[in-house]
C-alpha cells in the first residue's frame, strides 16, 4: 500500500473502536451516551503548503542549531535577539524537510499577535476541510485535526510576541507532526511540554568570515579588514548583511566601512542601505529590529524602568556590566528621578530580567551583557541634555562601586573596562561635571595594573578632551595633567614627566601658593623624575629643599613628607651614598608603616628601597632575604603579577645571585622575564631592566 492510501471507517460502532488510519464519520455508543466524531481523510492532493516561507538569504550560512528532536520532543522554540537569524533557521529547516519528502503539510504563519495566529490557523484549516465562518472555531478544529491525523505536518509560528499569544494555540505534540516557534522571548513558560527552548546565538567568528568571504567573492578587493569588521558588528547576522550591502553599493572596503562606523558623529542608520534597498527581503533597517522589544520591555513590570536602565547600560561595557553598578545608590537615584517613583535594587533586578526575557540583554551571574549595536541605537536615541545626566549617573555608580585601586582584581578589571567604555562614549560630557573623577580612576587603574604606556596614552587623550572643553588652566585640566606627568614617567619618559610636572607646579604656584600641599607635591614629583632623567645631584638638591618646606608646613610624619623623604634617600644613594640611604630608610620605615599601614604600597616600596640599598652598600645576603619576604607580602597585598611584585622578584633573584644563593639564576630570571613581558610588555622599564640583566648573565 502506498503512503497515499488510507483506511476509513464510517457508520456506527458499539463498544470498542478498532484502530484505523483516517476515520471519516464515526458514531460511538458507550452506555446511554453517543458521541459523533467527524474526521476528514486527506484527499489525493497531498502534500500541501500554507503561507509563504521566507526565501533563504543570499550566502545563507547553515548552522547546527536545531539538531534532531529527541523521541519525547515534538517542537522547538527558537529564541534570541532580533537579527540573529531565527526566521532564517526556521525557513531552512522547513524547506529542507519539505525537499526531503518528509512532510505532507507545511504551514507557515507570521505570528506577530494572537489574532494573527488565530487567523492563520483558520485560513490553513481550509486545506483540511475544517473551514467555516468562525475563525476561532476553525483554529480549534485545525489543532484538533493535527492532533489526530496521521498526515506528516510541520507548523512554523514565526516571530511570536508574547507567551500569552500562544495560550490554547500551541500546535499539538503528536507522533506525526512537529512545530517550530521563533520569538525574542526567553520566558521559562516557552519550554517544557515536549518542546525544547533553543537559544540562537550570534555568528561565530568563523561563520562571520565564511559569510563575508562568500558575500564579497565578486569584489575581493573590498575584503580588506573583513575579520575586524565582523568583530565591530558583533557578529550579528542582520548587521553583517546590511553592512555588506551598503559597502558594496558604495564601493567601500571593509576597513573604510569600519572607519565610518567608528565615527560617532555618524548615525548607524546612515551606514545602512535605504529602506527600499535592503537585502534579503529585510523588513526594515537594523535599528528598527529592536524598537518593538524596547517598547514591550518598558511596558512590563516595573513599568517605565527598562528603557532608562538600557540607557545606563548603553554607556558602559557591552561585554559585562556588574549588576552591582546598576543597583548602586547613584544609579537608583537617577532611575527614581527619571521614572518619578522610588526605585530599589529589587525592582532594578526585575527590570533587568525583563530585558533578558526579551533578548535585549543577557543577565548571568550578576553581570549584564548587551550587544554593542543595541547599545549604539539606544545612545543615538538619547537627547543630548538627557545623555549628560545618564553619563553622570553611570560615572557616579561606577565610582561608588570601585574599591581602593590596586589594578589586579577581576572585579576592578571589569570596572575598568566599563570606565573605558564610559570614557569612549561620554568623556566630553563628563569632563565638565563633578563626575569626572571616575575618568581619572580609570587611568590610575590602568597604570597600577602595570599598563603604564596605556595609562599615559589614556591620560594624554583625556587631557586633550579637558583642554578643549575647559581650557588649559581649569582645575580639572591640571588634575589630569598631573596624571599625564606621572604615567609619562611610568612608561619610561622621565624627561616628559619633568616637563609636565613643571607645568603643574607653575600653575599651582600662581593659583594656590608655594606652601599648598599640591604645589609642594608637584615640586617633589618634578625633582624625582629629574633624577630619573639623569640628574641625580640636581634631584637631591631639589628634594632636600622640598623636604625642608614639607617638614615646616606639615610636620615630619605627614604622608607627603614621608614619601619625599623616601625618594630623597633613593637619590642620595644613586648619587653615591648607599650607606646614608640605608640609615635614612631604617629610621623612616617604622613611621611610614605607622602612618600608611604595613600593607600600603608606600610602606612596601620603602621596604624595597631599604633592601636594595642594603645590597648596594655591600650586604647582599640581607638584601636577598629582605626581598624574599617582600615578594611574599607584595603577592598577598597586591597580587603575584603586580608590577611592584614583579620588580621585587627581579631584585630577589639579582641579590640572591650576588650572595651566591642561586644554583641557576638565569633559569629563574628567564621565567620571571617571560611573565614580565606578558604582563607589562617588552618595553616596560621593569622588563627592560630584567632583560638587560639576563643578557649580561
């Protein structure tokens, strides 16, 4: 018997009913009750299709997302951000099964509302003889027919808006049928009941490159920078499709397109095809892909909170925003001001999970992630005046969450990444407000992490922003200039540090007077870097004068006095008096530990100076022993890969070698040099010092 042959039963049956493939009209009598079952046998017109399956995109990339259904699964729910390709995956699955002859009936419904689903079912019911004038009844009849037929069917409900739209309208779970639902929702209610909730992710870098290579096959001259462009677009399939259509129309290389994309003066919509020139039958330009989701998120409980939360997140790091920042008091105060009602951490978390359910963001392990292009669209839709208040709130929330800067903890690294994003997105707005210190904190964190060159470049950029916005004499500009000077020296540019500190000193001298602590500190720092620039004697002379003024104005135990005294001891030793430096530091160390604390970097640096100058004075064994203990304490207090820890590790090896306590110092120094090169970079002064010693040994 062929697949198109069918058994049929008609008439009346008393008692049990035998199994048959398709039942025409059957009356079942059981006791006093009679039930009439109407079931229409398929006519010879199978297979049949209802609805228009979208064509596959040009250069469609097949992805192993659905896989094979397990025996107890009859349906898939494809969930993900707008633009990741859910509809395309469903269309490819449907057409592949149809072409393989696995389906007798294919129904495709654009399911943007409950009414659209019902009317789609009602229209499709005509294929099975269930059609009447009542759409609601026809939908129910179709579902009942699907539940009982042996016809092999697939129902696709594309772009379902809410879980409620599917109430009583889910296709049945049967042995001969399958359904696929696409939606941006990730509600738990979408899973279960013999259906699998499948998250559709972005393209992998490999998939992005395969797409771009195929798309640009006829114009390989435009492919320069393709991998970097895919990364800039966050590997979002819709963005890749529209961006490549634009650059092909314009004759731009991928690298040239990246330049336009990075220009924040250009709106994203201006870098995409016109609405009437979109590729692959796209319904609208990329920014429109998320508009409806944002509106729905803002309407969900707590109402009105999702959009301002997205605005805060849009200025921060797409790769991970600590929820602790978004629930910090400054963030809550801002959200309360925008929404007009009290906002607490619990309501913020609820709104974040709404964003998660609508695939506008991902919340995982107290970290929020949002696609960079979604962020850009949100930023571009913020009015300029409102954008400043959002940036200030984000800055204050970051600073409120920031621990004492040590540079190396994972949490601080995450905060620093968010600060760098805030600097890129809103430095111009923040530098003119009282929230600009967070920008300084970001640069300090870079420097304390051993990224001295990056810190110097960051502060140079921030100085240009401050100068343009405020002028070169504004207090905020001078504050940034101090950090420019500090990290110029840190990256090895001692002469540049001297010049910058000289500018700071001259400004402060005129504005605040010779005895102001900031003026005296600028003098001390200028003298310190003067020594690093090669003038040890000049550094000693200037530091002695500054130390006398600091002691007169603030006393011998003031932090500035103690720090300057320690630096003076160093340059006295460099000028030829290591024994004098040892004596000075031995007297200074107890007071330094009392004022700063035993684990403060100032105390640990003083210990390192004392150990070094002991060695220079001829006591290598004690220098080696002290550096051994110092490395352990620095590792505990600042981390094993902190720059100070690595430098102390170099001195431990050097003085242990000098004391004859190492069997193979080159092996130990080689291992340390590898770490220094990885953490600090090959051009960092500490790395160069260790590398020079390694070459000598």
